[in-house]
């Protein structure tokens, strides 16, 4: 068993160090990638220490315990700052997030000479109350609880971001962080379960420890897969790019009630709405796949904030919904045009302003309640009947 765990840990350590290097040299989303790279370095050190503890240093197993507690506290703010940077969210005083980690390091250093209860251990005992002094065990649980709370905060940040980009961009494939929102949802559930399992290990009788240990093994395996998956999606994530201050403000406020307190007046709003609808009909700006709310506002010669207000209050749509509605209507005309009958669906999607076939199919079905192919076939059937 020890040999198996040793091999697993050295493989994971190697992967973590390699991922950290690749993240440091990756050009897109550099600031966020650096934080994730540091997280992988930390995890690599942890896996390497676990390997050394299992394979060579049985006489000093305390090394792993004394190292993992500060690392848990350090990983938490690094994950938090990674999410902030990737979601292009402004944050102030980043340093104070590391205060608990510094306190944990100081406390663990003061406890270093105290030692643990056994000179040699089995793998299933390494983080149980049968091996770790109560104060260190409690400190570890505080770190896990802090991680769970931070993950919950990160989930809220990413959800807000994913909603906000629909007020700014007409195509969100490159900027959407739905994958991160899903990962954080699982992360919140997993971290709370892991925390509760450790608390139950303290409260329940020792006979149930084997069952709880299996839950912990599953939790540790989940954590590894979780990190590997985030690294993979980070590598394929397109560069989100920089935002203007106005775009950032629109994302932040979105369709919030704040707009209701800053209305332009019904007459002015209707004037802007008519101007917008006329522009969509005559100039067809929706055919530009990279169209943003700032671009359309410049065409209309109004501010992006006023345009967003008109969309939300008068037309009851966000920018993403509004533009893609027009794209779907335009695509519907192309699908029924006999001159386009030999063109494939991807061509129709690109001609209509969509960036990809998948996003086109998804939004077309949402509006028309059928796929583009079904829409074309139904239209062709009606034409033959006539």
C-alpha cells in the first residue's frame, strides 16, 4: 500500500510542478494564471512531502502534518485571488487575505518542537485525532471551514460575472466562465462534506472511523480531480481581455434597481428605444460577431449606460438577449431563402453574426423552439405544399 501511495504522490507532484510552469508561461489571462500556478506549486510541494513521508521519512511523519496546515490556509486566498483576476473583478487590499495563513505558520512553528504522539503511522491515521494533537486538528478544521466559505464567496462572484457579461457582450463564448461556476458549486459541496466528516470523526465513536476514512479518501480524490479539471479548463479558456471602466460598471450594475432611480424620463427613453430599433433594422449591427454594448452605443451616439438602461427598462432584455434575438430572426430568413438552401448550418450561423455553430443552435432553439435544421425542413415542406 505504501508503495502505491508513494507512486501516486510523486506522479501528482510532477504533474503539479509541470502545470505550474505551463501556467506561468501562458500568455492569456496572465495574472489569474500566475495565482493558479502558485496553487499548483503549493500542491506539488504537498504531494512531494507526502511522498517523502511515506517512502523514506517514517521516523519524522510530523513533517507532513506541520506542512499541510499552513498550506491549506495559503491555498484559500490564492484560489480567491485567482477567481477575482479571471473574472476581472476589482479587489482591494489583497494582502489581508493572507493574514490567517501567516498566523497559522507562526502557530505551527511554535508547535514544531512539541512533536506528535507516534513515531510511525499508518496512512489512515495521518489526519485523525488518534495522531494529531487536538489544537493542530482544530486548526486544520478551521482552515477547511475557511476554504469552504471562500469557495462560496467565489461562487457568488462568478455567478455575478456570468450574468454581468450578458449586459456587455453579444457573444459570450470567449468570456463565459460557466465551467468555473460549475466547478465552484461542486467545490463548495465537497469542502463542506469534507469539513463535516472531520468533525464527525471527533464526535462519533472510534468504531465508525473506517467508514469516515473512506469518505475522506473519496474527498481527497475529488480534490485532486477538481484541481486537475480547473487547470485543464484554464488552459483552454480564451483571453478575456481588458474592459473599459464603463463596461465594468455596466457588468456590476446590470439590471439592478439602481437604474430605476436614474431614469432619463419616459420621453427620452422612448426616443432612444426608437433610435435603437431603427438602427437594428437599417444598419444591422448585430451581424458583427464581436459587437459590444460600447460599440452599439457609439453607433447610436449615446452612452453605454443609457443604452443598457433602455434595454433593461423599455425592452425588458439584456444586451446579449436583444442582439441574439435579431441574429436568430436574420438566420430564419437565410434558412428559408432558396439561394441559401445548399449552404450548411455553420455558414448560416456565421452569416447571422454568431461565433460558433453550438451557440447558434442553442439560442436558435431557445427562440424558435426547434433546431435550425428542423426549421429549414419545416419551411421546405411548407414550400412544397404550396
